[in-house]
C-alpha cells in the first residue's frame, strides 16, 4: 500500500466512526519520520479511544501493523503510528491546547470536512 493509499484509508476509517475536524497534513518536506499527519477530534474520551481502536484494528486487517500506539488508556490524545501516516486523535480541548495543525501546517492536503464541524 502506498503512503497515499494508506492516508486515504485512515481518512475513511476515521469517517466511519464520525471523527470531527479531520485535517491531513503533508509533512514530507518537513520530516523524514512520516509522510502524512492526520489530526482528528473525538467528542469524548470514549469516542477518541473508539476511533483509535478502529484505526488499529483496520490497519491490522489490511496488513499494516502499527509501529506504535500512545495514550489509548487515557483517551485524551491517542497517537497511532502507521509509519507513512501518523494519526493524532484528540479531545477538542487537548487539540486546542497543543495546536498541532499550526506547528505542522506548511502543506495541507485537505481541509476539515464541512459536515464534520457540526457533529
């Protein structure tokens, strides 16, 4: 699976469970660690954990073992490292505080979907 295909799959898996404000950042020119960062919000700790668990389960089903997962127990900010794609699933307050998009937003691939803002 190419990095672009994996990015699209992660976006789809997040959409399946109604992630909010999904932003995809192309960071290939900024770091060698990953190609894409995806930042998404969940409505609660339970929703954040469900979104992250779905990413982990789906990626394994498709033969892409996560390299690491951090924060799953707390459910405030879960990082799922899929090598070419790193997903950050956060509660809105945590996302507002850390503002990862501002840190990495040199190259955006996609803006948040209009339908997810009101969810």
